């Protein structure tokens, strides 16, 4: 059986093209076999489409943008718009 902690926030799960809640998934998982639960947990990590007991599941994972070092990419610094024509980001 699934728990609330096993379903992360960066994952969207659709059942028959409708967005599912954690509570729906937990109640459905109570009747799954061990094989079906293992399949669901595996695809929960990698995403994809599959079918369990006649219901179509689609799992979408929102990936974070990483830089070349593997760290989470930070937002760009805002440019100077004071009107003097000099960008402080390029002064060094």
C-alpha cells in the first residue's frame, strides 16, 4: 500500500486523463498486488504511461533545471535600468 510520503510534490499523476489526489491513489493501492505496486513505485520515479486493472495511469515528473556542475540553476541577476547606460553586471 502507498503512503502520502511516497507520492512527492514534483509529480503529477493522471488516472484516465484526470488529475488524481494522494487520497485517491492510496485507496486504489490497497487492492493492488505486490507486482502492481512495484510497477507503480518504479514509474513514480521515472515517469511514464501504464495500465493497472483497466485504469490508465500517466505520471509526469517536473524536472529541475541543472547547470553543468549538476547544481540547481539560479535565476539571472536583474540588469541595471537606472538610465545611465551602464550595466553594473558587466563592470569588473
